[in-house]
C-alpha cells in the first residue's frame, strides 16, 4: 500500500494522462464535477508544489472562461455550476489577468440573486422551489466564506453560516443526529414527509458534502466571529454521530448511512472519502479528538482495499455513486456506480491530501 501522498500524486498523474484539461467532463461546462476534482488536485499541489498540477487547473479554467470574463456555458439555474468559482482565488493570486476577477463577480452576482424559501434557505435549483438539499451548502457555502475574506465583507460569511445552521435546525433527525438529503419548506413535494418536510433517507454523499462544507467555511471564519462556536458545535455533533455508522470491517460508510443492516445496501467510496477528509481536517483544526483521525485512517485503508485498483500507471477508483436527485431508499440503492467518476476522484484526492 502506498502512502496517502503517493496515492494523491499517482491519481493526479493518471487523470492528467486520461483527460487533457479542456476535456474534463462534462466537457466545456463550468460544473462541480470538475470543481471537486480540481479542488482535490489543488490541495495536492499545496502539499507537493508540483507546478504541473497548478498549471492543469489553470488550463481548465482558461478553457472555460473567455477573454472578457464570460462563461458561455454557465447554467445559472443550478448551484452545481457555481462551485468551481472556489478555484479562482488561487489563480487570481498568481495572475494579473482581469478576466478571473470579472468571472468571479459574475458568478457572485448569480449567488446574490439566488431564490430562497421564506426562512432564507437557498433553493437547490431554480426549479426545485423551496427545496434545500445538503449538497447545496458545499456548492456555494465555502465560496461565500472565501469571498467574504477576499473583499472584506462579512455579509457573505453570514449567508453561508445561515445556510449551515438553518439546515441543522430544520433537518436534523432527533434519533440519529444525522440529516437527510433534503427538506422542503411547505411539505408539498412527493418526497417530503407531511409533518417534517424531510426526505426519507440519509444519503452518504449529501451528508458528507455538508460536513466538509462547514469545515471549509470555518477556515475563513474569524476567531472572534459571533457564531463560529455554533458552527464548531454542529460540526462536532455531526462527526460524532457519523462515527457511529462507520463499518467496523472496512472503515467505510454505506450509501444509505444508517441502514447498514439492509441486505441490499452497499459501501460507497466517495462519501467514505469525504467523511475521512472531514474527520482528519477537523482534528487538524482542533475541533475533534484523535479518535476521528484514527477513523479517517481506517477509512483510507478500507477504500484502498475495497474500491481501488492500480494497473501500471493507471488507478481505478470504483464504488462511486453517480449523481442523484432526492429519492426513496430503493432509488438510492439502485443508483449506478462508476469508476473514476470525478465525484469520487475529487473526494479521494481531498482525503489523501489531508492525510499526507
């Protein structure tokens, strides 16, 4: 078994060999599939300082953002297409090209105009009226927090933290302490429980996005910020609850987190990697105890043994759930899996870089 650092660089090299930067799927679009993968590559770059990784990230951005700062393929109706803006800050630090700042402002203008439910919670997509999905916090929460730091305006940090706390207060299950995939304010949509508005299942990747996003927000939350303590309290509670559902044999987590005993449930690699990343990062930030780092290392070993194959210079990461809408148990369980889907590659890189 290689070290986490070695797995990170091998994975970056293999993916660069597979995809020229401009060909990353979905090709030509500014989308979180590329965003999470390149975020993992960026964290790897920060560990090793291999310029080829930073250049690859910049090459992808340059293939999408035009000379005037526009993004012709941007789909302004989904938060998923805003997330890669998080990559622009590092590129702007090393470039005088004004188009990156122009693009960032255009993307933030989309965020500023985003519709909310009556409590101020962001709709997940323009056609998901009054629906809050946990995924959404990862898509724009860290971006808002870093943008607040960038321009010196705490309003954007306030908005990010509002979303995290609202999700916690309105979505947390009393028995498991976990949060389901989604919540709908008016309880009118088919998947929403008529009493709580909850969707029915704890989908692993959605909950792991939430845990990761809060830590990424905290990185740009000043020590003196009034609600910093509340966000830390939520993160600790969520990670402590997640720990109870870690598979004892493999160290991984299941597609539907709290139903490990269900015969058709299965171990999913992307949520396992993101939970491991969150736990290791929370320990580094002084939020969680060493037992969480132990759990993260166990998850890393389990993912390597259960879901990763190396063939020469190629690496294959499997057991990655493809994207999904909100659904019932049967829907999550029957979702296809893929090999080297950027969801899972990005999650794997984030974990490996954090454990390096």
